[in-house]
C-alpha cells in the first residue's frame, strides 16, 4: 500500500469540494456577470472610445503573485470594473470606426457562454458528434444564404470549417496549395511562387512565409486599388522564364485599406489555365453577400479552390469565428491529415463522418458553430441583411458629405461600409484631422497610406452604432476639417 501524499490531509479534497465548483454559487455569479455585461453595453456610449492609459498601468495595479486562497467573485468583478475596463479600447462602442468591426451581439455572447458551459472538444466527430454536425450544417446554410457554389457544401465534394480567423484560414489554404503544387509538379518549395494584390492583407504574405513559399509577388493595382487585369499573367510569364513554379494566387474580395475587389473571374481563369490554387480572401466583405445586391462581386468565384470570410467582422458574431470553404476537400485533408493510433476510431474509419482536425492545424477545436447558430436563429437572415444594408446606406451618405466638402477628398469608392478619405492639404493635415477625431474620445478612426499619401479609414460596423452616431461624427469632421497641414499634431496622453 502506497504512502499517502504528504502535501494535504488524506480525504480532504473528497470530503470538502472546492467552492469554485459550487453550482449554486456559479448560478448566482452568472446572473451578476450577465447583469454587469448588460450594464456595460447600455452605458458604453458614455465612455471614451479608448480609455486614456499608459504602458504598464494595468500591471502596476495587479498583485505580483497569484492568490493562494480563493477570492470572492465580487472582488473579481470589482477589479474587472476598476482595473481592466478603464484600460480598454472599446471595440463595441458606437463611436468605434477603426480597423474593421469586431462585431458581437447578445445572441452571440449567449452562444459563447453555452459553448463554454458545455466545454466540449471537437477534434473529430466521435469526440463531439453534435459539434461536428452543427458546424457542417450551419456552413451549408451559409452557402445558400450567400449565393455561393453548391459544390462547397459538405454534401458535395467541398465543405466548410470554422477557424480562428481569416489569417488562419488563408494560411491553411496556402499549405493545401503548396502540397497540391508539389504533388503535381514535384517542384521544391523554395521554387514556388504565390501571387496576390499589393493591397492584400498582411496575412497573405505571412501565410506564404509560413507555408514555405520561396517567392511572393505583389501585383500592381489600378486607380481603384484592385489588381490590374494584365498584372497576374505578366508575373506568371516572367517567373516561368526564370525557372520558377507558379503555385497559388490569392484574390481579395474587399481589401483592408479600401475594400477594393480584385477581378476574381479574370484571375480565376488564369489560375485554372495555369493550374494554380486560387484562394479568395473575403474576410470583411464576405458577410455582405447575404444581400443579393452585393453578389455581382462574386462573379467567377465558382473557379476558386478556397474562400474565407469572417462572421466575427460583420455578421453580429463575436471573436473568433472565421469560415473556410474549399471546392474539393480531398487536397485539404491530404495536406493536413496525420493518423496516430490513439485517434483512430470506427466512425472515422467508416468514412461517413467529418473529422475537422484534418481540415486545419489545430487538434483541439472549440464549439464555434454554436454562437453562429444562435445568431442566425436570433436575427434571422432578414435581420442580418438589414444590419448590412443600414451600414452601407450610412457609409454612402457619409461619402456624399465628404465628397461635397471643399477640404476633403475620397480616395476610393465606398464599395461596402468603409469610407476612405484624405484632407486636400496633404498628409500632415490628414493625420492632424484623424488625431483630432481620436482625441475627442467620442470616436476612433485609423490612418493608412497608399502611393498617393495618408488617408483616414472610417469602418462603419459596430453592433451599437446608429445613424445618429454617423451624423454626430460628420458634424465633428465638418467642424474640424478646415485645419491645414501646418496645424500641429497633438500628442495623446
């Protein structure tokens, strides 16, 4: 008989369950937390969009060591309110117009809570059958709701999976592209070339590096920031003359800087002819395809091998929730599958189920589909369409106001709900205007750059933004737009 462990009294853990596992206390604390979240969201518009803070402020208020003894939940909630929240950038604020939206909604929050409470792991069908089947089913719903090719459904040759973000989805697609090219040509990885717009998201270049591509070509764009029609063909011809192996092309349906849309059909035709893997990055704008009036941007998407978009950007679903579809799941599974004996089971061996661990990098997978399911059922497709249409209408109205202002100029078409503009007096005036907007505490925007100079991006898409917030933003811009390039840029504190 082994000696009892000396670090605690024998039987103590069994006789006295931890307070942390008391379900009645959990019930009570859960009500408190939901009430706190509801109050936070209700009063969020009264806070500054970005709380004034300096590096190290939060850590200076935290104990140097973790607690040895349990602490009351009331103290945790108090520190959340007094230490954490005052040092946040409030992405759900109605005045948040920076980057792209990171949407949320009450239904999505509750779906996330339900997923956390269930605490299941979806690495393969047998580890959580309902997780796998709901994920496949909801993504098949979205194929229909967004007018995408029927072959992308899991009932056909393709299928969809949920990942942590479009960056992850793109990285996965590029690995599949690499392996497909290697199997077809036998070319070494360092000889392979990936092609994308010079306006593509940084994740595309990072994905090429992660996948080991030897070369990435950034293609020239036109005055609307979309890939020039002849740029891809010219780059491929040049690389073939150099003895390189074209392997993949990535089209953007809504670039980060201006939401430009590349000529997907043209690039898809070339990719098909040259036998390149064609990936479409629709991270932000893909949500708009739930509305039929945007679907002309999908022309040629039936030629794509893979496609990604983020419901967590513009479809009322909180981070993280990104969709990756493939036209043919076999190359993806072939690239990602490793079959150790401890993961073998009769369901997988039958070939009748999906094991999503073979569709990406991660073995462990959370129940992401649950919150997306909650959102689709709570809003309904028509509710989500109205959300998208409202944001687009407000963006168009703001664009018209900017276009009619003598001191401001649009630098790109307002294709979706992103407005990109500059001050006519140049970069210094543009940056000064953006700084003035952000210093107000009421709104937050970002500045980007193109070959023609700096410009301000206003991304309309917060769950809690309404037309009155857009009108208020415009009045503020109008009142401050007469500052010139000589106006000094103020520091934020």
